[in-house]
């Protein structure tokens, strides 16, 4: 009796992903994230994401699909680039519903 794998736990096809190694030689698999996934991971709205791209402060998306006129109809973001961007952001210490800025953030 073979159980089917749910879509949320689908096996990653290594040929469809960019597989590289980090500084320690550990394989790193990059995949493309949808805009909705980027919104969830970064807590940014669609408008803020595209504003930051225009400002040059957020990773640019990769065109996945174009229409007949050459306009992008579907894009995706590198998971590694988004994660790198997230880790480069200043951290805030949360206390319940109140967010307190750290001394380093106040100095900036």
C-alpha cells in the first residue's frame, strides 16, 4: 500500500534546483519563491516589496514566464537571496504586542 506524498511535502527535483555548497561544503539547494511566500517570509506587502526593488534594497525577481509581448507574467525570488536579505535586517526584540528597539537600532 503506497501512500501518496502530499503536495506540501513533495520531493525536490535536484535537476530543477540550483545546488551549490556553502563555506563548509554543505550542499545548499536554492528554489524560487512565489510573491506570496516572499510576503509571508518578510512580512512585507506587495507594494513594499516592489518599492524596495525599485530602491535597490531588495533582491530582484527572476522571470519565469512571459507573454507574447515579452512582459513578465510570472516571477519568483531566489530563496537564498531572500534569506540573505532577511538575515541582514536589524533585529527587534519583541515584548508581547509591544516591540522595543535595541540600543543599536536607536543609534542608527
